[in-house]
């Protein structure tokens, strides 16, 4: 085997700098990521609908309302941790944002460690800066949601799993199984890592065992130890996720992996038709299926635009990170494991899009975060190439390589920041103000949060100081039931139902809002449910109905 030059041989070592300097480097990377996410929070005008959902689930736990908490089909690990964090640092939106910023920033640690072991310290440092400024990763980590926790557990599971494969130590396989369980309990996509990482452990163990039996070769660690570790990893993962499976069995009536989507439907590939998304005739013919497949591919390409930062210099770094291999020796097995993750997740996302008819850039985050490691390797390949070209010019012979690296990094982060550091949802800046106005006119009860029923206004419900309840359960009888059913509903509503009902009529309203409004108009006068507030909202009209469990607001507060 050809001996590498000293400067190249250093790149092949897991650690190229002293431990103390490396700790300082990691701390610096975490602080950079935290600063980026804190800035994004400061320029966010309105929260997302998903944020409302998770804050609502945490509020249910705080009030001890487990019935409504478990009625939600989301995976419940993140809301439980959010509730625990709020008990310590407070229940404000800023406190929840700080919790997610901490999780998203700490995810840099396993990302750096994994990239360092596979590509070297320099590539890991560059990739970690790309991680800090990545538009999808940074923005989802600055918003109350599952992505920060998912990335933290996902990357730690990958890193510890690779260490377990390298060493064969049982306790590392047990920790990997625990982390895989946490990843799946955070988001359903975590199941993919079970398959990929578990498949690699089983395959490598099997190949080593066959090599020992047939070729009489000795391996470290031996194949038998890896297969034993595989069984241990799966067992610990199943034990960790058993509460989730038990919840699905008790509430869903059957043993299943997730209550959100049927794995059988996704694997079968038959589209689940929904009147609000697409008609069955769209894929009824072979020609229609081809057109629908092209539509899915087009959406995947659109979402990949920002998921992989294709409008920055990263595409060049991706390419060079894969092609330029001599100057940067790397862990081949680790690279193969990462490549399987980067390729498998977009394929699974495309299958999901075919069945469930929607796709967002967040679905590609598992693949995008791994791809950044090749971008880090490509960055150093590019900087070395530029440094060599500058060195050939007599006038620039003494140009320091560090300046080249710094300028290239600033250029890359600058192009990424054009999107990452933009204001978030400025077009919805009126929602918090209107919510505060409603909150002032309809003060919540002293012992709990306001319960607000609505279909399409969860953010307004949150800023009004309330919890959004799914209006279906409460309003169905109002529309379709008899007078007796309605009276029964109204008698029960004060016990566990909503305090207010929000309807929006105007530009692109929710069809159910119109249906409910027409039903209320048909019933004319109802002392139990009266129109108490009207206001302009966007390009339409906001109507608020009050259930009789709340005292009437002051006369000045009424409008319309």
C-alpha cells in the first residue's frame, strides 16, 4: 500500500488536533448554531400551525387532560419533553423556543463527531458550519416542533451505531437501540434508521461470520459479536418504544407502528384518495399514473431546492466531496452507511408522496443533514485546489492558505444566509395583534386555558390565549344532528367542550366554516351560542361565537 504524505496521512486520523482545542471547536460550533437560531426567532412574526399543536399538547399535560392529549395521533415524546422543559423554564413561547434552540444547537455535537470519524476534523468543522446555516435545519430548529429533537437523536444513533459496529461493544449496541427508540418516538421517519442501521449491522456480522467459517479469517470485532449486538440493539429499541406501541393498541384498537399513517398503505403504493387533495380518476389509467409520477418527481425536485441548498455553492462541494478522494482519506464503511441514509430517505419520501399526496422540504431533512458531510469534504478539496492555483502565481506565492479558506467559507455561508436569515411569515404579522385583542375581550378562566374550537385558525386561537380543539367533534351534531342531539351537545359542552367558536368567511375560507355558519343561520336565535364578535381578518371576516360557559364581555367589547 502506498504511503501517504504526512499532511495527507493526518487527515485519515479521527482527531487531527488536541483534545482541548477540539472541545473549544465544538463549543464554538454549538454557539454559532445557537446564535443563528436565536436570530431566526427574533425575525419570526408568527408561529406555525404545527407549533400550536405541540404547545397545545403540552398544555393538556399541564392541565392533566390526558383524554385530549392521547386523542392526538402525533408521536408523543416531544410534547412530553416540552412539558417537562416548561415546568422548569416557564410556559411562555420564548421559553419553548429556547428549548428547541438548545436541542437544535446540541445536534451539532453528534453531527461533528460522526463527520470527523468518517471524513476528518477539517471536513467535519466545515460541514458543521453548513449545518448551522442550513435553511431547513436552522429554521425548523428555531420553531417549536419535533425536528430539533429528531435530529439530535437521529445523529446520535448514527454515531453511536457506527462506533458499535467498529468496536463490537455490547453497551454501545444497547445505547444505539435506546436512541433508535427515541428517534422513532419523535417522528415516524425514525423507523427508516432502524432498517438501515440494523441492516448494516446484520449484513456486516453475517459477512464476517461467513468469512471466518469459509476463509478461516479472523476479524475484529468478530461477526458473532456483531450479530449478538444486532439482537441486543433491536431488543432495546423495542423495549424503549413499547409504550408507543401499547398506546397505539389501546387507542387504535390494533397493534401498529404508528397511528399517523399506515405502513401497509405506503408499502402497497395505492394512493389514499382524499376529496381535498386529488380525485381517484387522476391515477385511474396508465397514462394518468405516469403523469402523476412525473408530478411527484417535480415536487421532489422543488422541495430539494432548499433541502439541499442547490442555489448556493454546496452542489459543487457535494460533487467534489464524492469525487476528490485521494487527498482526503476517509472511513469507507462509515461513508457507505451514510450514503445508504442519503439515498434511501428520498426514495421513501417519494413513495410517501405517491400515497399521501403531500411533500415538504422537512421530509428530506434526514437525507440533507447527512449530505452536508460530503459538502464539508468538498469544501476542503476546493480550498486546497484554490490554494495550489494561487501558489503558482509569483505575486501571490505567499498568500496564506487560511485567507483562502476563510473567504471561501464566507462566500458559502453568505449565499446560504440569503434564505436562512430571511424574516419568517411577515405576511401574518397581524395575527398576534388580533389574538391579543380577542384575548382582552374574552378573558380565559382562572383555572385553565381558553378552549377554542376552529378549523383553519389555530394560530389565532393560540394568540387569543386559548387551546385549539378540533371542531369536528363538537360541531358535527350542530350541523347534522336533530334538535334533541343539539340540546344534548350544548348541555355537555360546558363540561369539556369549547369556550369560543372561531369562523372565517372570506377569501379561500375553510368549507366547514361556511357549513357551520349556514347551520347557525338556519337555527336563528340560540341563547347557548351567540355571535359576540366580528372583525376584518385578511380579505374576509372573522366571526366569534361564545358558548354560555363564559361570562359576557363588556358591552364595549362587542362588535357587529
